[in-house]
C-alpha cells in the first residue's frame, strides 16, 4: 500500500516536472536566450531522476519510511518547479510586453498610433539598402494639412490634436493595408507606395484628397481641412532615406508656393528650398537692411472702373533671381518679432510712393496687409498717424487688410486697436474671409468696411455648389453689414462676370492683372489714367 502510494507520488511529481519542462521549452522558443535554454537540460535531468526513482521503488518488494518521505519530497519538488515556472513565465511575459511597448513608443506616435519619423526613415533605409536585390521602386507621398496653425490658434492645440487624430483615421480608412503610413512630423503624413510605375500617382493623390475633403468636427464646428502633397521617387530622386524624404517635402512646399494640390519633385526646386532655420537667420540680416521689394496687384472696382486700386504685396528677393513668397517668411517674421519692423517699412514705403504719385496727379487706392502681431501693437496707430502727417496723402486712399484668423485670435484687442486706427480715416478690410471661423456677433462689432472672400472659395465657384452657396451668403452678409465685397483669385473672365452678376463690388486675380513691380505699376497707372482721361473727355 505504502509502496503504491509512494510510486504514485513520484509519478505525479514527475508529471509536474514534465509540465515545467514544456513551459521551459515554450519560454525558450519565445525568448531565444542561452540563459533560458539552460532550464531545458536541467528539467530533463529531473525527469530522468524521477523515472529512475519510480523504477527503483517499483522493483523493491517493500518501501521503507525513509523512501516514502523521499517520494513525498519528489512530489513536493515537482509541484514547486511548476509553481516557480508559472511565476517565471508570467514575469518574462511582463518584461516582454514592457519591452514591446517601449519599442513601440520609440517608433510610434502616441497621438495617432502611426509609425513616427524615425520608424519611417528606418523603413525607407531598409528598402533603399535592399534595392540592389529587390529592385523595388517606390514613391514617397507627403501630405501636409493646410493652415493647420490657424486651426491650432483658433481652437487651441488640444483641439488641433483631435483634428490630427481624425485626419489620420481618414487616411488609414482610405489607403490599403500594405501601404506604409507614418506621421512624419506635426501636421504631416507620409506614405510609401511601392511600384509607382504601375499606379497612377496623380490620380491616387487626387482620390485621397477628395476623400479627405470633407469637414472634420471640432467643438461641433465643421472645419474644412485641405491638404497639399509632395511626391519623390526612389531611386530617381535620391540615394538615401533622408534625401528622398526631404525631397518629397520640398515638392510639397513647391506645390504650396504655386497653390497646387500636389507636385512631383523637380531637381531645380532644391536650390530654392531653405528650411525654416536657414530662412530665419537670412531674414534676420534682410531686416537690418530692409532688403525687400513691393509688388502691386490691380483690384477692379466694379461700380467705378475709373477708381484704380492696388494691393501691396511684399517680396523678399534672394539675389539669385528667386524671391521668397510672403506666405513662407511672414510666419517666421511673426515668430521672431521682425514683423513689426517689416510692417512699418511696408507702410512707410507705400505712403511715400502714394505721395510721389499724388505729385504726378495720380491717386490710386492701396490695400496693405497687416499681420496678427500688428493688431496687437498699440504703437501702430501713432506710427501711421505720424506717417500721414509727414506725407500728405488722403487717408481714404489706404485700406488695411487683416485676416479673419488674426482678428479671431483676440477679437477684443483687435476691435480696440482697429477702432483707434479707423479714426485716422483709413478703411479696414477682412482678408481671407471664410477661413477664420468668425461669428456673426463678433463681425458685426468690428469697425470694418470690406470683406475679401478667400481665394479657395472663389476659384472653383463655378463647379462647386457648396462654395457657390458660401460666396452668395457672404455677399449677402457683407452687404447687410454695409460692407463692400471683394473676390480674390479670379482667374477667368467667366468667373469675373459671374461674380459681378451675384453682387461682388471688387475683383482681384490673375485675369485682371498679376502682381507687378514698381516700374510696371507706374506704367499701368499712367495708361489707366490716360484711358480714364480719354473716356472722360469723350463723354
Ligand atoms: P493675400 O493677402 O490673400 O494676397 C493675395 C495673394 O494671392 C498674393 O500672393 C497674390 O499674388 C495671390 N493671387 C492674386 N491673384 C491670384 C489669382 O488669380 N490666382 C492665384 N492662385 N493667386 C492669386 P502673395 O503675394 O504670395 O501673398 C501671399 C500672402 O502673403 C498674402 O495673401 C498676404 O496674406 C501675405 N502678405 C503679402 N504681402 C504682405 C505684407 O506686406 N504684410 C503682411 N503681413 N502679409 C503680406
Ligand atoms: Ca490681402
Ligand atoms: Ca486673401
């Protein structure tokens, strides 16, 4: 009886050891470390020991009390091993999970869960290194959310994050699972598309952009989000991961510059590409010598075509025939505070020029752009007032443009500063209207004379019933606030005619004239004055 019981105890202990052996094998399969492998021979040794002892007991006619106690120890040892292995396995699993999480966090963006720039570069590098064997061509498509800073400024950074997460979800929904998608930086997402020669990349981008072109929701507001894309190809456009990625970003900047929805990298674009830090240090020097030019773009007054109006647009020539567009350097100037000096220079140069034209009997109206920093500047009104005392011009020749977004950043402050400026007799206009999410109550309190409908609504007016409705209701709203309405970005005659038919007061765009140098503007003004005089004398 004691003999049978002892044998059963040893066999049970051995079964426990066998189960611990299976755990140790599984552990090694997962872990693959020599230290975990060493458990396997030890466990096998135990199993052998148990088997031998069980055989020894069964061969003996009787079992002594000592042998019975040893059997109990064998049993307890087996159970102990199973328990120890359970604990070891659990700890190892936890360590493995923590390692996985750490690895995941290092390579993924916590907000969207997408691979981050580091992971993206690693993946591109891998494809670049394997190219000799795989001959795998690929395209990088970088999407950048337009005007994202405005969204952050108007709705807060937290809400901006919500929008980024929604945007990335939309992208994930659209693209196939085998396409690598990463958040390459703040509001920028990059896709790796293999075998671009087999797919029509422009069509693909257009379909992504039209899929993304539906409002996202923040605070129950529908926010229209558009994006600009840049494409670079491997191996055509670079030899390293950094180079190909940077070139897709250069292509994206080029597209923004010409206001196209996307562009494919062209080597000539590189020499004109400077990153923000380079531009900031170059701008620092440019501001000390005020190394800028003013261009002038005609604005047509529908109801009084004799009245000449020009919008003043800033250019920063770099001396190699290339000018940096204001969209690229104004945000940098705003961050470095150089914007105040630049605005003062623009105002002074324009007013001096107006005084010079006045001496020739030419009195155009000019529209000057102010930055968000300017409408926080209490000294602006004093500066403008002393400028107009120094150069005798009619204040009504000046219209100051403030973007809707700038105005909405601090409506109370904007209202106070604008009211002071308005007392000088100048006109005020809200630029890029429709992109700044202003409310009717704020708008009706502002001392404004004019609303300029943003180009994005005007351009495709004839093809988008949505945009047509927005433009029509903006005209209605502006007129009920006794404001004039300007449509900008008019590139065809048909569009101009249509805008006139729905009540626009002023039109601006390439159809009527592109921004001109001072010499060209002089000529344009002389001719316009001549035509006006001729028409007047014929009447
Ligand atoms: P904005 O005030 O909306 O100026 C109009 C922009 O649209 C100009 O670009 C102009 O060249 C462009 N444009 C005019 N007509 C058309 C058209 O028919 N089609 C297209 N596609 N574009 C057209 P630009 O000169 O690059 O100026 C960009 C922005 O930079 C301006 O937008 C304005 O916000 C800012 N900016 C320009 N000059 C100054 C300045 O002196 N001070 C400040 N603070 N901002 C400025
Ligand atoms: Ca403007
Ligand atoms: Ca505008």
